[in-house]
C-alpha cells in the first residue's frame, strides 16, 4: 500500500516535470539546483581529507548565514501590483515578479552552501558544510511553485486591490527546457551539423580542377580569326565623340552651319461675314 502511494507521488512529479507550462519550467529550474551542492561536498571532502571536526566559530558562521537566508526566503514576497492594470498587464507583471522571487530564493539557498564550503576548508572539517546544507535544501523546496508558495505570492501582489492573475500566468505554455543542459545540447547538435556540412565528398576537388583545366585549354585553342571581328567592332564603337554628341543642339563638324528654318504654324480660316438684314438684325414680330 505504501509502495503504491509512493509510486503515485512519483508519477505526479514526473508528469509535472514534463508539463509544457510556466509552472513546469520553474519546477524544472528548482529541481535542477537541488543536487548542485553535492559536487561542492565532494570537492571539500577531498580537500579536508574526509575529516568532520572543525572549529566552533566556522560552524557558527555557516549556521548563522543559513538561518538568515532561510528567514529571508520565508519573509520576502513580491511587491504589490499598481492600481488600474488591465487583465493582460496583470498576467505579465504577475509572472515577471513571481519569476524574480523564485530566482531570489534559489540564490539565497545557494549562498550558505558557498559560505559553508569556505568555512569547512578553513576549519579543516565538514561540519560547517553539513550545517549549511541542512539549512539550504529546505529553501530550494520553498522556491518551488507549490500551492502554498503561489497563494502567498498572489496575496502579496493583491495588497493594493489589483487582482493578480498568477494562476493564469503559470498556466501559459512554455518550452520544456532544463537550465544549462538544454543550451549545451543545442550547441552540440549545431556543432555536429556544421561538422557534417563541412565534409566534402572524396574526389570533388580533383574533378573541379580537371574541369577548369580543360575549359582553359579549349579557350586557348580557339581560332584567332574570331577575335579580329571583335576587335574591329570595338574599334568602330570607340569613335571620336562629336560636338553634337557632347552638347545637345549643336551640329557636328560635317553638318551645315546655316540658319535653321523656323516652322510656321497654319493660320485658322477666317469666318465669312453674313449679310445683314434690312431694318436691323432682329426680325419684326407679326401682328
């Protein structure tokens, strides 16, 4: 029975990780940084020789930094939305502020890990790092987009009366990507594509060189008689420019220099005058 419940929980988590939404993308981002302190733990263990004991002040330093970051992660919330926002603007700003607070909580969770690792190296033991890890991993869980985290962030954004459509923003579609892993895989595929495209098939360069040599040899063996008409045509085309070609309106050297005839326009025909009637132009009215 317990195994069945655990299997159902794991299946739900796997479905949430494969979900192509903004909430799924944030969950993938948070889960990517959960095993991040393990390489630091291995490196510090090699540097201190596997020793656990360390001075008390190093443990106190790592623990105080972890407690401070944990309290900040619990207390810090998104700022309220301004009044008079439309629904679309509220969705965009809610998503932006929730993403900012998630990144801040991830940074706060990794800060005590770095301080604990430095304190462990200085103190010569692993206890400072263990104290930092005990306070850092719960902060990563608080950064995940759970119902508790989303509800608290939405209420903080609605403190000034503007409704925050945070659930609608988290339900928007987003590509299924993992931090660092997806960009590196894309670059590797692009490098492979360029490498395969740069390979030329064998014999291509030799065949192109032989073709170019045959073409040049055929041009050299062409008869020279065909070049003479081309030279004469080129010489005929390069005749000296006349003054009429240079300045429009002036005749050349071989043209007549006399006065130009002025064309006359035909006059319109005159209208013949009609003979006037006796007694005036207006006829008399009949009685």
